[in-house]
C-alpha cells in the first residue's frame, strides 16, 4: 500500500500527485480538475509557498512534462 500525503488549503484537501525537486504537484481530493503547484521553503520543508511568478510556473510545468516523458520512455 502506498502512503498518500494530504495538504489542506482553504478547507480543501489536496493529494500529493508527485514531487520534483522542491515543487509539489497537488490535486484536490474531491475535484481532480482543481490542481496547484507549490514549492517547499528552502529553510523549512514543511512550509509550502506559492510560486513567485509566471516564469516559475512555466519552469515547474516544464519539469513535470519532462518527468512524464522520462517515465513513459522507461
């Protein structure tokens, strides 16, 4: 059995889909279309921060896409 990590934001529970580097990709437990990307604070990995700007968002999406392609090639 796989352990599932749950994070709560605004009284909604989000499941950790995957983690790449310091980015966490989360999906709403009750609405899979509701997704978010957060990053761990460098000084406190228990603290999740929003992404700083569109550039960082694009970087996080690119990491996710590359990870997905690498997984499919295996």
